[in-house]
């Protein structure tokens, strides 16, 4: 496929969905039929037009294959949580999207945010690449569980320190908590707003709330930690969500910009294992990483850490 001209792909900029033969077009259309819900409508319509031209050229009727009972296909994703994998159905329709949203919001009452974070990222990624309604309270909440967005620094620090006063920390917890609180006060903004720092703040607040039995109060008289730490408007959330890419082979949602920041290491890895004729441009690199099998994807992530 690396030598195939871009014009022989239904999605040429990503070199995806080859249509150079009748068989390739049939298989590609089956794949596209599963993927199209996760795309912006204009993009999906454009790809469909290229498939229609290929169907006319090859004199074939394009339709998604019907799987036989002897060929079971898994519709379950296993997304990594802090305490283990979380099973969630693949989203292929509006109904699936609503079900996944309700599932995560319902589970938040009994599960830690960190265990739902990857599943929430997946739902936001679907929303950013489809025409579902995006500016809703439910999706804003999902985005905060995903850790997408950022709140006001003063409000984050105030909320963090209030937990100590509200909970009357034990001698064992008091010292480490205030040591970390002082460390946060002295962090420069670029360090404070790093994803790892914000996740740690959010998780620390939740750990305190669990110890002192405050989680039942979320949304009543105290905010859930993610609503403060990752609070922002929907435009900001969708901008960040469009930076996400989904790697199906490992059920992981990654940042495109983070990948491109490490593209030299990624290019070196792909050159070693795939030996392309020339380095990938940015769009090709993103598409290639998204299409890697599980073994290579895991190895790549380890190589570019």
C-alpha cells in the first residue's frame, strides 16, 4: 500500500480505505461503514462520494459485509483505568453514544474518576468527530471526567486547601497534604497546568473525600474535583478533543500534538520496523500510528515516552 498513489484511497490525505481493486473497495467500504459515525459529516460525505465513483469504475455494488454467526466480532473495548480495564461498547450510532454517556455518568457515582478517564476520552473523541450535539451539560461533565479542559488556578488551589479545613485531617494525613499544597503554590504556571499535575490534584482531592466520606456530597454542597480542576467552556473542550486520536488495536486515546512533539523518535521507530520509502508527513504519521497493530503500538509508546 505504501507505493499506491493517494488517488486510489477513498480518504487520500490519510491514505486510508484503498479502492484500487474491486476486492479492496469492498473491504474498505465495510471498514468505512463502521467508522463513519466517528467522523464529521462533511468528511464522511466526501469519502462516500469517492466510494461511489469507485463502485461505478469497478462495476460493483458497495455494501457492508454481513458477518456470519461463525465469525464473531468483538464490539467491546477494554479501556484502561487506574484500577484495571473498563469494558465499554464501541460507539457506532447515536443510541450507542447516548448509552455510553449515561453509562459513564452513572458509574461516576460509584467509581473513581481515574478509572473512567480513558472511557470518557473515547466518548469525547467520538463527539468531536461526529455531528452529535456537543454543547450539553452531559458532554461537558464527560469531558471533565476525561481530564479535558482546565479550571482557574486560584479556584483549584482554594478548593484543594479547603478540603483540609473541611475534613480536619488526621496527624498522619496533615503533614503530607500541606507539604504538597505548599509545593503547588510555588509551581510556575507551565508546571501547574501540566496534565500530570492536574490529574494528581484531582485524584488527591478525591482520595481525601473518600477517606472522610464526602463523595456522596458531589454536586450537592461541594463540587466533584473534576468540575473544578478541569472546568472550562465547551469551545476549549472541543479544541482539545479534536487533538485526540484513537488507536483501536490497544483501545487507547492519544494526543496528536504530543505525538508530533515526539515525531523524530516516532519516525525512527517506524523506519526501523516498517521501513517506509520516505518519512511520513504529520498527517501520514498520525494515520499510521492509529493503524498500528497492538504489539507495534505498545512498542512505539514505550519508545517515545
